[in-house]
């Protein structure tokens, strides 16, 4: 029982830290564009391949 006196406040404190981090991320827009990074990676790769093909053909 004595250990619960320490564990419950620690668990509540860690939960509040997690909730605070989540609320901060929502306010700063961290979840606004979930698909953008994956599309940018794909499109960037396609553009690099097109540039390499242009260099090979000389056009």
C-alpha cells in the first residue's frame, strides 16, 4: 500500500505531461498535413528521375 502513495501521483504527473504535449501539438498544427510529407517524398523522387533522364538524353 505504501508504494501506491508514490505510484499514483507519478502516474498522474506523467499523464498530465502527455496531455500537455498532445494539446501543444494540436495548437501548433503538428497534425495539419499528415499526407503532405509522403507526397513530397514521392514527387521529389519523380522529379529527380526526370532530371536524370534529361541529362542522359541531352535535351
